[in-house]
C-alpha cells in the first residue's frame, strides 16, 4: 500500500515532535518509517498500529536516542582524538602536580615549578576541555543538567584560580575563593540535587 501525503505528513510531524533536528537524518527516518508502515498495513494492521510498531522497530530507545548515536558515530574520529588529547593532558598535569608536591615536601629543587606548571595546566587546559566535552555530551539532556555542568566547571575553575593567586601571593585570592565557593554552594549543589531528585522521581 502506498501512503497518502496526509499520512506521510503525520509521520513527519511525529518525527519532528521527537526533536530530531538533523535534517538529513529526519528525512531518512521519515522514509524508513513510511516503508515499514506500508509493509505492516499490507499485513492488515491499522495505520496507528503500524506507526507505533514502526517507531519501536526503527528506534527502540526513542528517536532522540537515534539522533544522539548518529551524532556520535559521525563525529567519532574527532571525539576519540579529542578524548586522547584531553586525558593525556590530564595525566601529564596530574603527574606534574604530584611530583611537584613530592619534590617540595622533600625540599628537592624544582618542586614549586613542577607544582605550579602542573596545576596551571590542569586549571587552564584540562578543566575547560573536560567541561566542553561534558557539555557537548549533554546536548539532549535537560536544562538543569547543563546548568550543573556549567556551574560545577566555573566554580571549580574559580576556586582553583584562587589557589593559584595564593601560591603566587597575588591580591584577590580571598575574593575569588569566596566567589567560587558561593557559586559551588548556591548554584552547583542545588542543580546537582535537583537533577538527582528528578531522576529518583522519574
């Protein structure tokens, strides 16, 4: 059975309601669902039954999940490279901080430099990279989840920056520390527990 334009429009609206934003993917999904619906109607099922079964077959976890997996698949080489770079930087800076602390404790030369460079690299490079990665992975998540990532990253960055100011004996360290802790306490923590509450209530 060939679907009428009205029935195809119903399928297209259903796909658009699932918030499939990639146009090429949306068109491919609509075409594929139409084929499955036509086949099932040919088996004697109603349009509604055929559509529900077709959606379940094409995207068992929902059309938005299908878009997310397609997005990851298309960008997987870049994502893999970015993650390798990101975690390599995280490892290197963590090793520098650890060795710097050890050297400083044992009063060996170069300890303060190792610690400072490692901590600055961790603060200025690794934290922004991991925050961007987490935010990109949350593009289909709720607004509260995105706020949690933003508040957590920014407050962590500010607190870390205040520690750098203290190590370098610069003015404004206490102000940065207070600002970072206030954001952590009154922005990040409420967003975190609100998200946990929503997941527990779902």
